[in-house]
C-alpha cells in the first residue's frame, strides 16, 4: 500500500467531515460527518502503521470501540431531542440562548 | 512535685469549676432548685478553703525558699514560645489563695440568705463559682499567660454578675462599662507580655525574674515600658485613675458580688500583679513612682467623692477605689508586704462593710416590699436609726468602720500605718514621696469622716424610712449575720498577721513573704526611721483618724436630714462632689461622644455604607454584570457557531504549532 495516496484520501475525508459539521444543519448528518472524521483518522493510523509499527493498528481498534459507544450515546440523544422537539435541526436547539 | 499534700493544690480551682458545672447544669435544666444549689455552691467553696488550709500548713512546714511549680500540660508550644499550663505555689499565692477561698466561702454563705427569693438563684451561684475558679487560676498561675486566663475570666464573671439583673437596662450598661474599661487595661497587660517575651524569650514567672536583671538595664526604657504597660492593666482591673469609673457603677450587681468581686478579691488582682512582679517594678524607678503617685492621687480623689454620695453602696465603692489607691501607694513605694497586708485586712473589713450594707438593703427592701412602695432602698436619706432594728449589723459595721478609719488595734490601723510609714521613709530619699504621704494622710482623714458619716446616717438619728414600713424593719437571718460575725472577728484580729517590731510584734507576714519580695527589696533604698519618728508618725495617723471620726460625729446632724424625695439639690462645691467631679461627663464628652460620632458618621455611613457596601460589594456586582453584558454576544446558542469557533481555534493552534 502506498503511503502518500492513503494519507491524501484521509485528508480529503477529514476535510469533508469538518465541512459537513460546519455547514449542515441536520443533526444526523453532522453525526455522520463526525464518524467520517474519526474514520479518516483511522485510515491515517493504519497507513502510518507500516512505517512506525503495529501500534497504529492497535489504536484503530480502540478508536472503533469508542466510536461505537459514542454512536450509541449520540443517537439516543438525537432520538430524545426529536421526541421533544419533533425536529433534528440544530437551528432549533438553542435553549441556552437568552430570549 | 513534693510528694506532700501541697500536691493537692489543683483541687482548689477544680472544686470551684465543678461547682460551676453542676450549678450551671441545674440553672439550665431545673432553675427553681434552691437547696441543692446552696449545698453545691457553698460546699465546693468550703472544701476549697479546706484544701487551701491543708496546703498552707504543709507548705509552711516545708518552708521552701523557691516556689513549688506544678506543670500539668504543655499549653502553647509554638517555636520558642513554650507555655505550660502550670500552677505556682509560693508564699504570696498562698496568702491570696486563703483570702479568696476564705472570704469567698463567707460571702457564698451570706448569698444563700441574700439571694433566697431571686429567680436566678442557680445562675447566680454558677457565676460565683466560676468567678472563684478564675480567681484561683489568676493567683496560682505560674506564668503571665496562665495568669491572664484568670485575669480575663474574672473580668467576664464580673461583667456577668454586674449585669445579673439584666432586664434593667442600667445594669446591663454598667456591666458593659466595666467590661470595656477592663479591656483598655487588658490591652496594656498584653503589650507588656509581648514586650517581656520579646526581651526575655519566656513568659514563666521563674524564668522572667531570673533573666530580668541581666537581660534588661535597670531604669532603662524597656523595663520602664514593660512595667508601665503592666500598670495600665492594673488601673483597669483595680480601678485606679484613669480607669476607675467602672467600679462605682459595678454596684448595680447583687451586694454579695460587690463584696466578693468588687471589694475583696478581683479588684486586688492589680496589687497582686505588682507584688508578683516586684523585681520588675524595683528595676524601674520611674514606673514605681508612677504607681505610687497614681495610687496616692486615686486614694485622695475617690475619698473626696465618697464624702457626698447618698447611695450606701456607692460610698463603699469609692471607699474601695480609695483603699486600692493605698495599696498601690504601698507597692509603688516598694513596701510589698504593706500592700499585701492592707489587701488582706481590706478584704476582711470591706467585705464586712459590703455584706453589712447588704443586710441593710435586704431589710429596707423587704420593708418597702411589704407596703409596695417604690423608694430607693439604698439611699441613706431613707434610712436612719437602723441600729435599733438591726443591732448586730450595726455593731459589726462599726467595728469595720473603725478599722478602715485606722484606729488601733483594729486590722486597718496596722496596715494603713505601715503604708504611710513606708511612704514617709521613702520621702527621705526621694522628696516626691513626702507629697504622696501627705495625700495618704489627708485620705485617712477623709476616710474616717465619710465612713462615720455613713454609719451616722444609716444607723443613728431618727428613722426616715416611713411610718408604714418601720414595723417591717428586721435583722437579717443567721445565715447572713453569721458570716458577718466571722468577718468581724477577722477585722478585730487581722492586724495580728503583721504586728510590726515597733510594738514588739513578730511581723509574721513580712517574714513569710520575704522569699517573694526579697529580689525587689534588694534594689530599693532601705531607709530606717528612728524609733521616735516612727512613734511620731503613728501618733499623727491615729490623731488624724480620731479627728475624722469625732469631726464627723460632731459636725453632721442626722436629725436634720430629710428623705431622698424631699431633699434639695446640693450647692457649690458639694454639688461638684455629689456629681463625682463630673468625671463621667468629661469622659463622655472627650471619648465616648467623639467615638460614637466617628463610628456613626464616618465608619458606618462613609466607610461601611459607601465604601464597603457601595464601592466594594455592589461595585463588584456591577462590574461583573457589565463584563457579562459585553461578552454575551459570543454566546449565540447556535451549535454551528460554536463548532466554527472551535475549528478556527484548532486551525490557529495547528498553525502556531507547525509554523
């Protein structure tokens, strides 16, 4: 596997994730974009593992476990918000703002 | 530890403390208990007196030169400051121990009768026991801080007992006045302690007196300052000029309290302190002169006020201030024995006088109570001719009167004469002492006069109490006259403690106290008067007393006196004396009002309300609100915005880290 293309893809994926988080309003889409960023980082780990050592691959497993947990918690929060507000748009989630 | 019954010394204060705890518990839980409270209250004191006698007799058979010190526990171990909670048993503290527990026991017994009807009976005895505990800590303490605990404690009890009938605002005010005046004195005591520790590195009496001659230059600024600050403490506690004004007001408390605290024991603590530190005072001639001068001046000043008071207790109060002045004249002169001797005899005859006046007030109060008349039961103008109704009280008070006037061979004669002789002798070396002696002599004349006046107006002439009340005037019960009789006996025989060698006496007290007073006495010029001049001085003193008594007897006409309600206001000089030289008014104008003005107008309205409340507290709140208002635009509540800021932040950090 070639190092540079892998890293390039990873960078593109990450940037897509950031852009999605910044510009989309739907909470589920934003959530998927966060996952995209996580997986971009995973790709970097795997790619660099051949240079640095097996540690990167081990770390990917950790990230996946944490991402799974995070997905469970995040989706249940979004579900709870939907039940409460009948919407998953972030624009409606501004309870902390005064007035 | 000596392995003798002297080791039991801790029992004396412990018993008093036990009495306080038990009576205090009863006062809180069952305030109407009387018999049990009396048994505990007086019982612990009698037991403490028994302990004192046992300790005294055993200590006497040991007759050690050095004090016996008992260290119970380490109290303040801080760096180089090591203070143990320790008691010191020596000749001086034993004399005080016997006076406090002995006279204290008699006054506790008297109180059983005097306070019988009072609703605060248990509380009263709890306070009285607590007072005795602190007084014993004061006289037994082996270091300045331990003594200071007792010193403050007796001040607290004095405050509590002056304001014992606190529902009357005047009594509560009198208590506060005493407390505040004493606080001024305590400030002096504390500064003196700081300076002693600073210059000698210890606060134990033994160490301080051992190091003082080498650590400090005699007559130097340091020792003079230390002793003057100590004396400031004494002027507060022992009611000397300029802090004496609280003592006459302290008569607001129950009369036995006046006898115990404000005549016999607590107010003599200052004299005890000077006698204890006799070495320090002997090293500072200026301070000694100040002590003697203030004492002589106070003696004369208070005696003039006593001439024109109508309240029987107030006369005695000013008399106490005056007699305390005598004691300070003695200890300032270096005649420590004479001072302590007068302290002891004064405790006997002044306790007798106060308790006697208590009997009189008790009788007057009951008589007025029968007819529901609200007259002043303490005003001598309402009394007169009481000797017919209470012969025992009258006879015993006459003994005390002649003793305080200084007629031989009563207790007061020997002690007062010794003080005047000592002052006169010192006058041969330093002429200023001749002035002090003159003050003392005039005071003796005035003392004889006002005391005879008190007796004349109270017990002789026609009765002015009122027709309806007269049949209800009776002698007090035996529980009150009994202690009076014992004190009368002590007043008769008290002089035997220290009959001077002039009358082929043994001067027992003088030799007994020698181990304590010797270090100071060695530094003071020793003047021996010739036998003939000593006799001459005695003659002058006796003549003065006789002139005072006879003069009052001849000049004053009790028959012409009218009851308080119809009495006209005094005129001229008498009016000034009646109003106590307007000292309270002067203090009020000089200190109280400016302080009140400063507190109200500056400290309260400016500093507290405007600076602290306005600028600091509300200002901080206003500042926080303004800051919040300025920053609120950052918080949009839109998650998108936060994420954008977050991303920008991360990019900036990356740029800083990589670039």
